[in-house]
C-alpha cells in the first residue's frame, strides 16, 4: 500500500517518538515500506541576526547541532526491529513545516506519520507543527496521539 513512510520526529519528545514509531512501524511491516526518520533542528540564524553573532559561530553551532541530532537518530534507528536497509534518517535546520514537506517530496514519501499532543489553547491560537503539515501536505498524513 505504501512505499515510503516519512516519520518527522522531535528528538526531545520521547513519548511522541514512541507513539509515532509504533504506528509507522506497523504500517511499514504491512506494506514492506521504507521508513525515513527526519528531525528538524531550530534555525538559530534568524534569532542570532538581531544579536549580531559572528557567522563562524553560527556555522559551528549549526554543524554541532546537526551532528548531535544525527547521533540521537542513529540510536533510535538502531533499536528498531525492521530491516536496516529499509530505514534511513536525516536532519535539517529550519521551519518544521517547510522542511518536512520538502523532505517528503525529496524522498518520494506517500505517507507522513506525525506524533502530536492533544490540542490545547496554545495550539489553537498559535498552530502546531502537525496541523501546519496537515494543512499543506499533498500526501496522506497519519496523526498519532
């Protein structure tokens, strides 16, 4: 049914990772699909511009952030009971909605599985990453709570 499943995860949200992983893995096993885990680290450059940080410091921060996130994703992937040749992962910096949608297109995903908290007043007023992805994605999305 599905060939490539994108699972965007926030590596700091262990509970959401467990929930999304459980569902994504179940669907992947049914479909013999590839799983791609994706973390979007916050882009500090837009914040630091106002503080006039030096470019080299920003570049070093970005590099260390991506390396650290990749190591954490590698640990998560290592413990998944699924053929390793069907699992991939990547990290980028930027807006979660934009990066997830571009990653889905880049890898040819036909399903996105997103962990999400229960909506509350903050997410209704400000929006959430999950709702932003749902509102803009051209492919199927499974929101796991």
